[in-house]
C-alpha cells in the first residue's frame, strides 16, 4: 500500500526532466545536479518521495510545526521584553535629557520634582529587583550588604509625589516617544523633515507599515539572492564539468596532431641542423685559411723554405753520421766481451777524470777568492 502511495506521489510530481527540476527545487541546499539524478533514477525517486515528508530545509512536517510554535512563543516573549525595554530606555532618555536641559537652562520646579521622583522610582525599583531575583530565577541569591527588597522599597518618594508623577508620566512619555518617532521618520525620509507637524505625525503613524514592507522586501531580496546563489553554483559546476570535458578533448586532439606531425617536424629539424653544421664547418675552414694567409706572408714562406732546406741538409748529415757510428758499433760488437770490459773501464776512467777536473776547478776558484 505504501509503495503504491509513493508511486502515486511520484506520478503526481511529474516524469523525466520535470521530476528532476521539482526535486532540485524542493532541495535547494542539496549539492545534486540534474545529471546526477538522471544517472541514479532510484535516488531521484527517493528524493521525490522525501519531498512529501520534509520541507526545503530538510525538516519533517511535525518538527517544522513544533519549530514554528516555539518560534511564535519566542517572538511573543521578545515583543513583551522589547515593549518593557523600550519603555525603560525611554524613561532613562527622558531623565538624561532633563539633566542636560537643567544644566543649560532653568527648569520649572514642577518638572524638577517630576523627574527627580521618576529617577528615584526607577533606581529603587531596579535595586529591589536585583535584591529579589525570585521573579526571574528559581535560585536563591545572597543579599547585598544585608539589605532586603522591603528595606529598599521604603526609600521610594512620598505617595503624593508618586501619584503626581504617574498622572504626568503618560503625557511626558507620549511626547518623548513622538519626538523619537519624528526623528526616526526624518532619518528614514530626510525630505519629510521640513513638512508641518500634523503631516509628519500622520506619516509617522504609517512608519511601522513602511518599515514592515521594507523588511519584507529585503527578506524577499535575500531569498532571491540565496536562490540565485544556489543556481549560480549549480551552473558553475555544470560549466566547469563541461569545460573539463572540452579541455580533455582538446588535449587529445593536440596529442594526436602532434604525433602526426612529429615525424615531419623531426625530419625538418634534422635537415636544418645538417645545413647548419655544414655552414659552420665551411666557416671554420674559411677562418683557418684566413689565419694562414695572415700568418704566412711571402717573406715568411721564403724564410721557412730556407730553414727547411738547411734542416733537411743537417738531417742528411746526421743520418750519415748515424750510419757511420752504427758501423763502428757493429765492428766493436764483433770483438766480444773483452771489448765490453775495456769500454766499461774507459767509461769509469772518463768519469773519474771529469770528477777530478771539476774538483780542481772548484779548488782553483776557491784559492783565487
């Protein structure tokens, strides 16, 4: 039965893209795209079923009801507190303005008595509440300096002054609040400041309505901005996903094109480098020829030729002398070991003669000094 009911609800919501759009509209805070719902139809059906039981924020119907009831109760208590807080601050502002006016000008005695009585009543009442927190909390509090609320209440002004103050208070408070409303009206619409008091008072009566409309318009704009932000995020995600796909496709095309032209490109590079190397070799040969031309002038070449001829003649003489010495050595080798001993003895004697000649030379130099 429940399955049939859920199926009926899904059919009521719609099919295909219409169903996906309604699901996305029912869950604006859910980070899900229409593509995700298309790829996961069971998940889409589950979300479509949940739309019958939860709201856009994800709260169930019963929890939303309890939350609204608690919100209404909280708003009621807020209004009560704001009403009393507004009156209390208004009275304090009246007292402050009185003291400022008293400092600058002379005030009548009746106003002086009124504001002194009002200030004293406020202070005594505030101190009594501080000493008796039972009205706001269930906990006991230690007394300050051993005082009790009854002792503090005895400091109130006389009953006669209090009654006079109460009779004049509504009129003075109304006058003060009216001035506050007119100043707020001038702040909200500065062009109304120069109009007559009657018209300003009439417009001030409608100020709350104007502010409520302005507040509702602001909240509507915030909600629209929030929805546009969610829509922009989804569109950004779709755009980024499509952009990534395009980039991947572009990379594949670039790679394919690069592989196709890489062979031709390498061949052209090889031909270019071969031509460049050939050009460099020709340039080196040209530089070598220029260096040779700069180094070997005609006079230098003729001088080198003469030097070459002289060296070749000396080389021929050395070769002839070498052949003569080799013939002598070959004739000496025929004599055998006896000649080798004589040659060693001859070498030893030559060394001794050279050593003694060097010693005689050094001795003679020493004697001359």
